[in-house]
C-alpha cells in the first residue's frame, strides 16, 4: 500500500465496498431452501404415495407436480425485474442505480450526509459583491481585473474574466501563487490578488468591515491595486446549485435527516448551510477524507446512511456509506465509488431517485411475498393431487408473470 494520500483513499474504498441487499439475500436464502426441500418432498410423495396404496403413476405425477410448482422462477426474478423496471425509470431522469442492492438500500435511507463544494454549490467561484475606493467606478475595477486575469485557467481567474475579452497585446503579465501582476502599455502596474500577497509586496489594504457585509463575512477576497494604490476588492462566493435550498427542504419534509460534511472551513460552510436551511449544529467542517468516513460510520450506527459528494476526497465516505451518491460533474474517482450516480438534473433528480427507490423497495417486498405465498399455497395442493403437472406448469408461469406485471406497473 502506498504512502500517498490518494493511495490511502483508494485502499479504504476497496475495503469498504461490496455488500448485498437484505431482500436479495433473503430471496437467495429462500431459493436455497426451496429447491432441495421441494426435491426431497417430491421423493417423499412418490414413495409415501405408493406405500399408502396409490398407483405408482399417480404417485409420480404428484411428485412431478411438486417439482414443477416449486420451481423458484418467481422467487428468482422478484428482485431483478423490479430493479430493471425502476432502473429504467431512473435512467430516464438522469440517474443510474448500479445494482438492485443499491436501489433497495436507497429505499431505506434515513440519514443523508452531503458535501458542500460542488454538491450543494456549483464548485465555481463567482463575484457576489464588489467594493471600490472613493472615486473608483465598479466597471473600471471589473475591467482592470478582467484585463489582469485574461487567458488564465484558474477558478478564481475565471470568476473575474470577461468572456468577450482575450489577452491584450502590449501587456506584460506575471502570475504568482496568490495573484497576478500586469504592466499596462501606459506603464502602470496593476496587481490582482489576496490581501496577504499584497501586504507582502508592501501594498496597504484597508479593512472592509464597515464597507461590505459580504467581504467581511468570510467570503474569498480578491483585491485590485494600481501603482501601489488600493482600488477595491471583489468578494467571491460559490453559488448554490439550482434548487438546492428547495431540495433540502423537500428532503427534510420527507423525513430525511441531513448533515453537511465538508473539508471547507467553518465560516463558508455555515454560510452555505444557512442558505439551504441547515442548522449550525448540522455542519461538520474542516474534515479530512478519513474523517468524513468516520462521520458516515457514526451515522450508520443510528440509521441507513448515504454520502453525497463529487470529489476524490469524498470517495472514502461514499464507499463507507450504505449508498454513495455521485452528483453530476463528479470526479472519476467519486463516480467509480458511488452506487448511485446522478448524471444530470442535480439535487432535484436525486430527490426523485430516492422517492423511486422507496417505491422500488416496497415493490420488491411485494413480489417476494407473492412468490412465497404462491409456493406456500400451491405445494400442498400438488401433494394432494389437486393440481396435475400441466396445471402446475401454467400456475408456475402465471406466478412469474404476476411478479413481472407488478414490477412494471406505475
């Protein structure tokens, strides 16, 4: 096993994946009991019937009826046909269930642990407020920032860029770790970057507590200076995904318990939690990948739990959960470890999928019950000679068709 963080994450993923659903295990267990039991009962009927004075042909026909009636077709297809029916409906809504076990487990979830960046939010910074010095117009501040960041492929740079503006000729640009410096054709020097980076360069940046509630509330601040003079700053935030707040409210109304588990710091996490309607005590911030998995395991001790995320740092938690959910736009690692993948539609599609999973689980149990009741009622009739082999074959076919019809109904 490697010593890198990625190696530890992948190791935990392999360790935690791979389980089977309760209903599937139950169906398999019943099948393992039914088949040898039916064969043994058929042999007993043949021997006992002859011993009790029945003609040998009659005894053999009754034994054959028992074998035909006890064919586990309906029992074997009860779960798979339901899964296929509901999986097709989910795929039409942009959601992939990887297995019947995932669908069944999704149908009994109670706890939803959800990542912040890229899951509740878009995962791309955007300007939420601009603060300018006296005498500086906002459009001028935006133009200088866009000029400085033009052509740079970085999330913060993309938030400040003007899509219609490309790199201009005659501008010397130097990109550093926490900012960018350009020298314009008129000889002026423009710096765009963090407060600390500008402070290290000897550029003074004023406090913003009285100027901006957003910039002072923990949002990422990007400052703009020209020739050592502070011109203003941008407060960058990560916008919520469409309908994130409405979906959280809907899930809570349906009885799900939601918690945010994120690697981000406390202030941004609590701000997003407030925007989507989560309480402060429902936020776990600053979590490493292994700590996310620990939160999942703690929640699992109380009720079935899902983890919803999009990044490689979410993969361990997704593998540890009863159901790992990869939201659209997720990394390859997250998608690989997820049992439920939302390919399109975002959080509203996930909410629909969880509703489908609950319906599918009820239908699986109904089909399994139908199959058990059929065998329980028909086998004694076959032993008694009420059902001949030809009728037993039709009854066996009818039971399988009834299971399939129940799975396919709306």
